[in-house]
C-alpha cells in the first residue's frame, strides 16, 4: 500500500478496526477514510454504493461485523447471518465497481468444520459440518472469503482474505450478552471480587483447547498481508500456541486477584473441542506474533479497569 493511498477501514470503532487504525497511523498511513455506523449503514446497499462512488478508496479492509459469544449467536442466528453477509457482499461488490486496488476481508476461526483435523489448515474450509452454536455467523464470514476468491478469479481483482484465530484485547466487548470468553471472564471475576462473591461459575467443562491472538498482533498481521500477499486463498493468522479453557480461566482468576472458588457448569455447552489453526504459511512469509498471552491478558484487564469501567 502506498503511504498516501486512500484506505477505508470498515468497522474502525470496533476492537480489530481500531487496532488496524492504530497500526496504520504508527506506520505513517494518514489518508484514512472512516465512517461510524450512524454515518454509514453497511447493510444498506444503496448507501454503500454511494459512499464508494464518492470516496473511491484505493484500499479497503473489512473489519466490520456483528459478533458475539455462544449465547448471542444461539439467540439471534438470523440477524448474525444477514448482517455479516450483507456487510461483506455490499463492500466487496462496491469495491469492485469502483476499481479498488486491494481489499482484505477478515474471517474467523469458526469458519472451519467443527471436527476439522488439527492444526487446521486453510484447505480445511468447506470440508465438513460447522459448529452449530455459531453456524450463522460462520456462513456470513465464509461468504466473504469465497467472494474475494471468485472476484479475483472472474475479474482479476486483488481481493484477499485472512482468518485470524480468537482475538482479544483493548476495546473488546465486555457486555454480558455480547462478550467472548476472555472479556466475559474478566468481567465475571472483577464483578465477583467487587461484590465479595464466594464463587464464579464458568460455562462448560473447561476442557476445550483454544488459541488466542492479541488484537494489536492481529492488526500487525493484516497490514503485513496487505503489503506482502496477493494470493488466491485465505491466510490463517495465529500464534501457534494453545491453552485449555480451564487454564485460561485460572490465569484470569489470578490476574484479577479474585480469591473465591471457581466452578465449571458442565450443563452449559463447550463449543468446538479444539480450534488450533495452522499458521505455517504466514510464518513462512516472515510474520510472527509479538505479544504473549500473559502480557495480553494483563493489558486487557488494565484496559477494562481503566477505561471500560470509568
């Protein structure tokens, strides 16, 4: 990407989008085009087309999405598939129609089959059934990845996609209904500590294995790919490290200085047993994560206490 090129970051107020903005500005990219949801409804095709026709962004990074944890995905599957599919379809097609030089669409590790071989290679996409608790969200993301591939195949557009593993960090969603596992646990332990509760209940057995990527590392990888990758297939972004949910929960319990009991409610769903992506390709290109899980957790907890609760 040229330093003075016009770059549109869709979803710049979210966790990943705001990290991408931070990364771009740190690298000297200052010609950024940003719109809030109130300024531009990305599910409105006419509005998106008008925006692209007027602004003509040269580069586009799609970080906008409707996201949530297991509970919200189970409760609102129709909204999840509609919103995520429409955001990506509208932006990708408008970028094509307005001669965008390069576009990046972000996937999610839940795009892969529930029982995919581990670690999960990029070639595992569409080879089996999805995890039912986030199937609707997954299909919306898969549509974006496939659109990038087919617009490249049919039109020659330089549209690429990536698949970050589970992202967490600054500006995460700490709400009760929308949070993923790390922010949910941080909120639970802090609330229990503040209210002198004797125990904290976590969902599931604690046995599933997960891989976590700090959001600033994710942003770094996305900018890296925009500058170093023009291939046809999506690219996994991960750390190559995994941890059980039980171990993760115990870490957050310690880092929040909660001293009560930790109980796992085995009647609640675990989700996919293991989600560990094969990131050997992006590692071969020269990218590696820099922020350890312990460092990232501590920073996220500090962000929660300092900014979210202020």
